[in-house]
């Protein structure tokens, strides 16, 4: 508590820490945004060492808060979900684990291509590294939109704090129950199941052409009306018991969760 107050006081006194608050927020309350950044850092520090290290690499206090929300909500599961290190990714290359996944993907691919002559099923064989997830988070439009809104809502919420409230506790509780709008289309950095090869995004190709790719804009036209969501799902169910999906929230008809042990064997 004492340390937190110090942090807030320091942040308020150092002008370089000041961040612009979106025009729609309380422009007459710049201290609130500065405080939010310090509060976010304090919450990150007590959440997890990896979160503490990563948070400064996320652009802007809104995106930081939005990511922090995911870390808070993953609670005790954060460690098991956290993306592989470069060493772990290197160990995965050529392993039996990788061979099993490749074989499972190949079964789905063959089933799909038998039913859809002329079309190929493509998957990215790379583990999605933490750096790549971070870059996606910093550039994704849905994350940007949800961050602006979260920042405004957090400023408004803390503005209603009772005199005896502990700001960090209040912000942590607020983030833990906050529902972002729009729903971000990528996972907070570190928490993507692609970071442990526990998810696969399938794409439909025809020669060099991407017929159906992992693009939210094409869900209605290509995946639904074009029938590729149903065709992919048929192939996945026919060929594999290790893929579960597709992802429902956010809707991603190309994204399937991979469970290394067959569901029926568990
Ligand atoms: Zn995915």
C-alpha cells in the first residue's frame, strides 16, 4: 500500500510519464491517466514476473490495461498457459510431439482434399512466439478500439472511488470483471494457444490463391456463405479426435484447439 502510494505520487510528479487521454475521456483529469499507468505497473508486478517484464513493451496504457485484464482473469492458470520460451520452441522442432501434431494435421488435410478436389488445406507450422504475439497486440485494430474504450471506462470508474478505496485493488477488481467491446480478435501476448502449439489455424488454398484465410472480415462472405467453415469442420471431425472447435468467441471458423492426447483416451 505504502509502495503503491509512492508509485502514484512519483508518477504524478514526473511529467514524462504523462499519457494523452482520448478526447472523449476526461481531458481535464490528466492525473487519472498517469495514475492508471502506475497502477497498471503495480498490479503487473504482483501478478507474475513474466507479466511485469512484458507490460512495458505493450504500447499505451489502454492496451496495457486490456492485456492486464486477461492476465488477471487467467489467475492460477497463467503459468501453464504462458507461451513457450525460445528454448522450448527449439526443443519442439523435430520432437515426437511435433511429429504427432504434423501427422494429425496431415489426416485432416487428406480428408479435406478428398472431399474438395483442387483445393488444399494449409497450416502455419511455426509456433507463434511471444514477440510476434506482442507485435500483433500492438497493431491489431480490435485491440486498439477496445483499449480506447477500456481506458475511458477505467478513468470514469476510478473517478467514482470512495475516499478510503485502494486504487490498485479497485482497478484490479474492475479489470477482472470488465467485458471489452469490441471483443479483441487476438489473445493477450503470452496467452495465445498458438504460443504452445495448442491451436491450429487452417486455411484453404487453391494453387497460389488463398480461398479462405484467417481474416475476420471474410467470416460471413467466405467461411459461412462460401461454405468453407462447414467443409473444414466436416474434414476435422472425420479425420481427428484431437482437434476441438472451431473457436466460438471471438468467432474464428479456422481456429481449432489441439489436445495432444486423443479425447477418447482421456
Ligand atoms: Zn488461431
